[in-house]
C-alpha cells in the first residue's frame, strides 16, 4: 500500500477524532452552562482548537451541541438496554430502559426542554436531528439484537425496532413540546412505545 493510499485514511480518522472532541466539549459545556450561554469560543477552547477549525467541522454551535448530546444519549440508552434483566424481550427491554432513564426527569426537565426546542428551532437543525436519529437506531438495534431468540439472517426486526423506538420518542416529544414542556415526557414515551408490536419476520427466500 502506498503512502498516498494511507494518508487519506489518516486524515479522515483525524478529522473524525477532532469532530468528536468538539461535539463532546459542546455537549459538556451546554450541560454545565445551558445552550444559550455556551459560545463557539468556549467550545473551541475546551476542545483545544481555534475558531477556524471549529467552523471546518460545524456550521454553528447548535449543530455541535446537538451532535454531542445525541452521541452521549445514544451511548447511555444502549448501555441501559444492555443492563436491564436478561429475561426481558427486546421491546420490554427498551421500555424498561426508558423507564429507568425517566426516573430523574423532573430534575432534568429544563435541559430536556431546551434540547427539544433547539432541535426544532430551524429547518437545518431539525433535519440534522433526524439525521442523528440514525445513530440512535443503530445503537438500539445492536443493543437489543441478542434479545431476539429467533433471528433469521438479514432479519429486519432489530433495526426496525430501533427506528420505531426513535419515532415513538420523537412523536411523544412533539406532544410534550406542544404542551409547553409541562407534561410527563417519560409517561408519553411509554404510551407511544406501547403502540409498537413486532411479529416474526417473514423473509422472502433469496432476498436480503
């Protein structure tokens, strides 16, 4: 393999590492000080980069914060799904995980509302949030896949359940935001999750 072939891979890896560092710093600062009080300069300093480098990776502080919060959230949810009792099926495991994460909701309500309003504050941020949902879907799918006892090759159910879970969470959040953030978001999510039902997949032979 030539140097020319190796170098692009190194550059992409370095770029991904820098972007992840910026997103992590953005999410941490937003959690500590709030989204409005967090500035691009704060994020750049925390990530050990300059403003110019920041804007090579993100168009705005909001996109950086949204990415960082999404990465953290997906990781936490997947870990909680893996940690719930092993005898729970995939959908029950997701419900149990969301119930666990909702236990401290009242303490975190202002932060959740701020995040929800941020993601809906512009068409760009809304589209970016939907794009980030794909990462959540794949994280959920990987976490619940071992809980299916009858998975066939190319079985769509783990990924479908990931997508349906994120749809349920988004729709519940829409209802919650429309009510000014005064309702019980964890209960709304549980209500939406109860509408999901997965039957065994019937795959067409030869189609994957």
